[in-house]
C-alpha cells in the first residue's frame, strides 16, 4: 500500500466547515444586490489565451510580469489561468458583438482567480473574486453608481466592518503622461531612499512606486508631485462630477491622491475599499474606469468601469467580527428503530420548513445519539422517545445550555421556527 499523504500546493487551500456558511451569506448578498442594479451573471472560462491578459493588463503590471500561471498547451498555444476577470469580460463582450446593442451592458462574474503571489495573510494563489463590469458609458454618473453599488454591498452586512472607501482620478493617457514625467524626475532624486523593488518600478512603471508599503519609501514620497495638479480639464471635470454625485448618494469617501491601480487598463476614476486588518492598507475590493481596454483587445472604442471584491479577504474579516457562526442545526434522536416512520415524517416536515435537520442512520441507543449530535455541533436535539410518541409531543434539548422544552407534535416545525429562528438568532438577516 502506498502510504504517501498528498498535501495541497502552497498558496492553495480547502475551504470547509464553519467558514462555508460565510461564503453562502456573501454569495446570497451579491446576487441580490447586483441584480437590483441591473447586473446579470456571466460565467467565464478560467483559462484564456495568455494574450488576453498580456494585452489587457499590460506587460509592466506585476500580474503579467511575474504572477501568471501560464503554460503552453498541447496545441502549442500559451494559455493562462485567469488572474482577474475584467480582461475576460472585455474578450467576451467583443467576441459576442455586444457593442452593437447601444446600451450599457452590465455583467457580474464570480469564481476563482489565480496569481502566483507570495502567500501570506489575506493573499493566496487561488482566491475568489466577485466582480461587476458596466460597459458602454463614460458618464460620471455611471462611475458614481458603480461606487454606490460597491459601497452598498459592504454596507449590507449588519455588522460594522472596519473599512474605508478611497477614491482618486489617475487621469487619461494624456495627462497621466505629464504626471509620470514629473514623478519620475522626483523619484530619480530620491532613488537612494527607495527600496530595490521601487527602483525597478522607477524604470518600468513609476506610478506603482506610489503604493509601496515600505516605510522608507513612504517617507521618500512625502513631497512627491500629486496627480491632481496634472489632470487635464476634462479629467478634472469628470472627477469633480463623480465626487458631487457620491455626495448626493450620501457615500463617505476619502480622496487618496496616491491611489494608483496595478493594472494598465485603468484611467480616470480609481477606487478601493481598504482595511488595516491584514497589515497596513490592504484592499478587500477595488476597481476603476478602463475606457481604452475594449479597443486595446481589438474591439471598438467603448468605455467601461467596474470593480472586483476579494471574497477570501471579506470572509476572513466577517468571521473575525461576528461571533455567531451558522444557521441553527437540529438533530432528531429516537429511542428505538420501530419509531423510524415517525422520524422520517418529522425529518420531512422540518426540512420542508427549511430547518437544517439530521438524524442517526444506524439505530444507536439514545445516549450515543446524543453524543453523536454533539459531534455534529447541532444546536438542538429533538427527542422522539416512547413517551413522546405515545403522548404526541416532542422534547427539545438546547445543546448549549441544556434547557429542555416540550412541544405538541402538531405543527411542531412552525412552532420551532417561531421560537428559535424568528427571535433574531441569525446575525446576518
Ligand atoms: P485587483 O485589485 O487586482 O483588481 O483585485 C481585486 C480584489 O481581489 C483585491 O482588492 C483583493 O481583495 C482581491 N485579491 C487580489 N489578489 C488577491 C490574492 N492574491 N489573494 C486574495 N485576494 C486577492 C482586479 O482584479 C480588477 N479586475 C478589478 C476591476 C474590475 N476593475 C475594473 N473592473
């Protein structure tokens, strides 16, 4: 026999048990909220031709430069596991000729993304994103609606998350160019105070130096030129309108003039939802406008904007601020096997009423069934013993505090719901 135990690959993980409950809550939330704003789901392949990302995200982005899982397939084509969804949506949009419909197309997607980053807290090599893309308008009103949706999603959790919305305008090709020249001049003067990575970035993509987390680099950037002074009239006007609309939507935001995004397709509005939970300033969601992307990938010149939220990071945050872990679970324990018809009948009734219920299959004695219920971490055991069957009632034991209740068997599922569920036990309702 081969006794070798296989272990998962570095940066990949199994997600199971208690944590799954949070994933389901998050999935339910985004489906509801995104459809309120008119977004429809698109299921995209996890593998694309590598050019979709090389061209879309830009050769100097970290993702293309060093983080992509790409390989040559048997037909000699280089393919990549998708590192993000926006370039794939652009490919899909062009391939299906959706630009002919003369409307703003709104899509959302959900699934695993792959980046060969250094695994650490909140950073995995396979992680999940839910993202939205709104393609077909360059209006600042659309920017603010997308940011409003982004912010609504985070607000939809009853619990207060320690997060902040930051926005910026990174200008268009034209005005960004003059900013990059000024920034590069400044950074060259400071190069001795910058880390090695920033010195490399200074050559390939100076804007990225702005979001280095190294304290020395941050100090060196203190007096760096700010992008707002370089925005052209149109970009300035667009950004002002976005901010005005956000105020009208009553959204709290901070303007962070150092906010730049790591992918080349962005222009004008950029935004991030930041938390300090995993270390200084990590984004749990981010997005921006990408008006040149569709053209860059061979389509017509159609503008777009969107965002993606990192579900792994969000779930970690939610788990740590909520003590309550899951929906209530019930276990039916019975005294002897000739009561199985009553067990089946009660199981059916409880499940039809959306109560999570399990039982014992093997006819163990009552004591062992109670032990088993404990192992399943159920909240309540519903006991069907001889006395209960004869007297047409059930005994319910609270496994956390040992309290017991007796309820008439008639309509017991409804009674349980009223007593245990509708009392606001679930923090996510
Ligand atoms: P991004 O900033 O690269 O943007 O990723 C969005 C979110 O994905 C991040 O804020 C983070 O929460 C999560 N994320 C990224 N990398 C990892 C990782 N290694 N481990 C865990 N979570 C991670 C994009 O991907 C753009 N496509 C967003 C967008 C959509 N822009 C316009 N439309």
